[in-house]
């Protein structure tokens, strides 16, 4: 896990070095740059040593045979198999790294090498003779890769802040992208003018005087044609075990981020089965007051139960951060305005792991999208029943009545009332808009127009258009599969994997989301809808497969989101910050959000009439993001 930077036909060696050092947190072990004087180009790298800890693994790395240089961020889990094949074709190696295997594989097969990789990666290969650049990103978008392109000049990096090191780019907010109904930036946009994300499962080629070519090398196919449950369970079991085995490949100790839920508990059990010593696990623990204010169950109880039963070396981190200082720190590390308080949990667990000497953590991230675990999926499906039994003319009356119910008081959050109100809000919508607006803090058309001062309609936003295209890609697919497909390509990549990578790397820890091995993703999108939800049981197939490894109490416990006590923070630790950052005058000066509407959101939240904490958190993040990057 590392940080990469490239200046191609722009900048100079000092700018490259400055940009590279901005990524020290991604690679605290070593760093290096190489400048090509005759081509006016250079590559930079910061290294977190995971495979082959010797100097032979340092980058930028050179291949004398092909005259190619590489900078690489990530892991190729099946690199030993590829290395064996390449040696059989006559290639020789001087290191035991997956980086050198990747460099040789590209020299041998070109872009076609991507189809053979199992892993998470963002890398660049530059030819010192021709000046040709090749950059690529993994299928799921686990590893970030940003670029600023001007004609045949390009600056690319693992994080946007490294691009700011160039004299050729002046940071500016991209207002069209920021006018979005969701709390993150849907790719390829980032919130910064002219800085884009390379799409997942894509590569970019650029030669001197040529126009950049971006191509997809992998498409997720939906068939839903596999219905045999017994056969599916056997295949899923084999895939899960192989994915865990591959993810354990490391020359440094590997631990797990253990939430106590199904996904991380299954991973932990499979990891322990393959280890000779005790697995090191980490979990977050909330105070009882915060649990009540947030309306969450105590995940740490289940994590401790797993740890005791399987003999893990377990650590609990009680979440008592100085959130006033930590929030701006993480907004800086995330680059993009991504408003999810789970970034704080993720960072604190990663920081604790690093202090224990653990540089690699497996996570269950992404399983909800792939296997169908979000509560919102069930709500959207049940809305079809609601529409059948509640006539259209009665629905506005039902919504007005439910809207009057209080959602919280000073001591606790009434989550079931909140869920009912949210359900009624979306239950009358069509299937596409229902799944779009059910997500936390997503703005519907009315709220969108009130929230922003001068925004277009929701339907014209990039996020709406992208989501509609993804939802309509498989018109004959079931509703649950359509929702999972859209979230796997969009929400998982641009939101969950994004904040997870950045917040873990802020602590110099590599996160490996094992349950989204591309083979598992392909497998699930071949399955019948009943393998995702059966008899109202979500993640049905994954739960059945888990019965072989973990207690049913863990498998079939109520789902709990991986979150922080945001609701309590906003009313206590962050109360003064909210009043300052989101004051009427501050928002008026910013000129983006409607100050009067925002003050109403805050007031109704504090009075318990509505739970607007998600929207208020989003506003806090966005305004702090503006102050961080644009002064």
C-alpha cells in the first residue's frame, strides 16, 4: 500500500518531490522519485512495505528489458501464480515483490495483463524512450487514482492534494459536481474543477501529441440464471476460503477490523482457521449514553463474543475522540467532500492497529452492496406492497400524519419512528427514485431546491443521470439485483471504498476488503434474487454459508450500521462548531446553501421534531472542506 504521483510533460523535479512528500502517510517506510530530463516527466512513490521488505521493492522500479518504469499502489494477491507463468516464458526476477511481477506482466501482455490480476491496485507504467504512459485502476475501485489532464500533459496521484503541488493547477471548486443530492462525489467528478477519478476497471493510455484514451477492461454481467442453492453454497464456500487465503499473503502481520456483524465475523473465523497463531482483532466501543443518542445496538458485545469463542488477540477502542480537531484532519485526508462519520471509526481502529505493529487489516466493506444487506433494499421492496394496499389519494394524508411524530429527545433516538417516517416518504415513488432517495441524507427534488441557493433540478444532476443509467442497464433483472448492481458500481466505489482507503491510509494502514474479490461479485450477479433475499432474510446465501463457521447468534442478529455517535456529537461536542461553521452569516457568505433552510434544519433537529443529523453532518463536512482547500 503506497502513494503514487506522476508529472508527465509538465512540472519539474522539485514540484514532483514536493507532491510525493505530501503522500508520506500512505507510505511512511521509504520514498523516491525519478525525473526524465529529456521527456520533462517524472514519477514519485511513497512505500508502505508489505511484500518483500527489502530495498529491492523500492519504487519507482525499472525494467531494463522493456525500458519501462512503474509506480504501484496496492496488492496483486495472485502474483506468485503470474510470476511462475512468466518465469516459464523466460522472464527473470530480482525481487520477491508483486510490483516487479506487474512490471514484467505489462511488458509481456500489455493492457491484457489486467484481466489476469486478482487484487486492488492503481499503478502507472512509463516508457523512458517513447514517453508513453499507461495508468490503470482495479475492477472495484478499491485504490484511488486521480488525474488532471491538459492536452498531452497529465498529473496523476493517489490523492488530490498531491496534484496541488504543481504550478500548473490552481484549486477551484467544481460547482456543477457539488450540486448533488448525495453526500459524496459520484465519479468521475471529485468536487475540484478539472480533477477527475480514473473510473474503476479502466485504464488510460497517453502518448506524446496524442489524445488520452480511457478504456474499460471489465464489465459486470448480470444473468440471475443460477438457482441451485446447494451448488451455489459449495461454490461460495470455495470462493470465500480462497479469497481469504489470498488476502492473508503478506510479509507483515495481518489483523482484522471486527465489527461484530456477519461480514467481519465470517472473515475473522476463516482467517483464524488458516493461521497458526491468534488473530489480532480490533473493534470500536461506544459509551452507553452515545449508544442511546445514536439509537444503535452495542456491536462491541458481539465482537467480544467472537473474540472469546475463537481465541483472538482482541482490542476494544472506546470512541472518545477530540472530534472538533479530528473532523478537519480527516476531511483533509479524504480530499473529496465525503460526509460519513464512519471515517472517524475507521481511522481510530487503524491508528490503534498501527500502534500495535499491524499494518494490514482485512475488512468486510462492500458485502452489503454485493450480497444485498442494506435495510433500504427491504424497504424499497416492501413499498411495492404499500402501493398495492394504500390508494394514491390516501398517501398524502398518511405522510402528513406520520411527519408529526418526534424522532428523538435529549437522551435517546427513536430509530423505529425515524425508519417509519423515512419509509413513508419514499413509499409512493417509482422503483428507481425510491431506491435513489431512500439513502441517508439524499435530497429529493423539494429538499434539493431548498437546500441549495442556485442549483439545477435533481434530474439534471450527474448523480441522478448516472444512477438512472445504471438502474436501467439490466431492464429484465429483479428489483433487488438492480439495486445491488447500481450500489456496487457507484455507492461502494465512490463512497465506501473511498472513505475507507483514505481514513485507513491516514494512519498508514492497508485495508483489504476481502468480500469483494471480483470473483465473488461475478458469482453473486449470476444468482437468482432469492439468494440475496429469501423469506425476508437478507444476505440469505452468505448467511447460509456462514453457518458452517460462526454462531447463529452472530449470523442472524439485527443488522447494525458501522457508524459513529454523530447524533450525540452534533448536540454536544460539536454544538458550538455547528453554530459557528453553519451560522446564517457563514452560509450567506458562501453563497451555495440556503441559510434560512439550514437554520430550520438545525432548529428542528435540536427540538426533536426531525432527525436531520445526516444533513447537518453533511453541511459541516462540506463547509469545513471549503475552508480547508479554498481558505
